[in-house]
C-alpha cells in the first residue's frame, strides 16, 4: 500500500504504541531500548510522570492565546533560562530551525541597528547542520539539502572544520557573525575543542562579530552541562536551543544578550505558536527535573560510564567500530562497516541508535538512564557488532 505521507523519509518498518522511560513498546508488544530519544528530543525519556502531569494540567486550563497577550508560564521559563545562562532575553519558537532563523535575523538586525546594514554575512563550518528552512540549509551548506531548491539564500560563507587560516580569510567587512554547533550532531559527533571556541570568541571580539551557538542538539543537559559551551568557559552572544528543551513537546528557543538583541523591537519578529501555554508548561517541567540538584552530575557520571564501556566495545570489535566520540550522553561510534548497516543490526537487537554523517551512529539516550540501561545497551551493541564479525570471518574463509 502506498503511503499518503510525502515520501521524504525512508522509515523503518516498526511503529510504537507507547513508551516507558528509555523503552519503546512496538505494536506487537516487543520492547526496544531507545538510545535515539526521537533524535535527542525525549530528554527525560517517555511518559515521564512530571511531564505528563504538567501537560495534562495545562491542557485543562488554556492551550493557546497567541503572543498578543501575556503568557505567565513563558515569562517564568524565560526568566529561568536567563538565570541559568549567559542570556538576558529569550524568544520561543516551535523548532530548532526557527530558533536558528531568529538567531540569524537577530545577528543581521544587530548590525543594521548599529548603522552597518552591509554586515549581514555569517560564517559557518563544514559538516554543520542548522535545519531545513531556506536560510538554515544555506547556513548548513550541505549540497544534498540545497540542490534543487532554487537560489541559495545569500549571506553564508562556509569554511573547513578547524581551519583557522580559512576562517580568517572568510571574515570580511560584510561579516556579521560566526555560527557553530559545540558538537556537530548530524555531522557525525565531531566535538569542537574548547581552544577552538576560545579562538572563535577572540576573533568575534576583535572584529565586532556576534558568536552564535547552535545548541539545538547539544543543549539542555545532553552533554552533562545545561549547555555544551559551558565546558569551554566561552559564552556566545546568541544561542539556539530546541529538541530536548520540550522533552518531546515541539518547542525551541533563541537566547541572547540584551546587546546582541538590540535590533529586535516590537514588530521585528514573531510567531503564532511559539511560547504557547502548553509548550511552556512542559518546558518548565523539563527544567524542574534538569535543574534539580545532582541531576547533571548523574548525567556526567552515566556519560563517563557509557564512554568507558563503548571504548571496551571498540577494542573487542575493531573490524566494526573505529572510534568513540562525544561528550556526556551525546556519544558517537564511527563505524568501519557502513553506519546504516550497523544501525539496522542494532535495531535487530531491539535497540535504537541514529545514523549521522562521517559514518557515525549516534547514541542519544534519555538523560534519565542509569547503569542498568548502559548495561542493556552494551549487550545489544555487542551482539550487533558480533553479527558483523561472524559475517566478516565467513567472507575471509
Ligand atoms: C535538529 C537540529 C536542528 C533543526 O531542528 P528542527 O527542530 O528539526 O528544525 C538545527 N540544528 C541542530 C544542531 C540540530 O541538531
């Protein structure tokens, strides 16, 4: 039977009826260990009681009023984000791409408001992913996403990952900002070093540029800090967040300093749905858990355990796994075998992992996992890797 859905995804032939913590239950009753978390979205796993309560309570009061009125839950969530980050102000959106659109518009408007409207270009990095809108595909610079969609949005200059000479050459009097993910997610879990982030900060300060960090995937506790850039001690001027921030409810945010947001005045930007009471109730509930004392310590501890166990896995299966990368509970396995084959073999073991660029599979479990889930994951990854070893031995004989 042909599907009525636009065929832009090659979907796995499995669907899920419910979820409990780090587990998804398929329609046939089989249980899958979810180390994908809906692509780093279900930060607190499935059916977290505190999130379910927040959503259902709000659902009985008011769902949506628009941004023409005050939304107390949005005020509260924005203030909590401000209290816990570099930022002074927050704009709520529904997705990561929209958060990045807000960030890009804000960076351009900053210079326009400062009397330099010619400064609109943004330097980005090879392997980046910033979303699927026309501006964010131009920012990401990946030909496979750009091709066929008409003229590429003007104003994005891409340089190789970590190439200082190329970066310096790309900065011109028209440059407005640098934009980077602290760890490339879709690009294959490439971690940006703290030194490189410090270099970017210094270049921004030297040239009067804004530093935009895309923390859509790395943010909200994923790496063991509330935001990944905290590991480097460098702060951005503008930052996007989404994915985990809503714990599964569609939501994004663009955070900024007051200075960086100086051009964004009444009427300059907007959204119908962004910051609505349902999303804000869930966003506040997510923060209740992530900001609770000890929560991020546990994420860091579990992340270290996972990293150590993955390193052992790699040593046991050098013909299948080449490298372990990442930070906290945002880990990647660079594969020797094709990553999509490995992800399929893992799924045969009833575990979910997510392919990324650079022949990597991503492990993005709920932040609530513990030792038991790490153990269960390693059993499944081991079995999946072993299935390749058997095949490889067969081929050699
Ligand atoms: C997923 C992602 C986006 C896009 O988010 P959407 O919610 O799909 O629009 C942008 N940047 C990064 C780093 C992402 O991982």
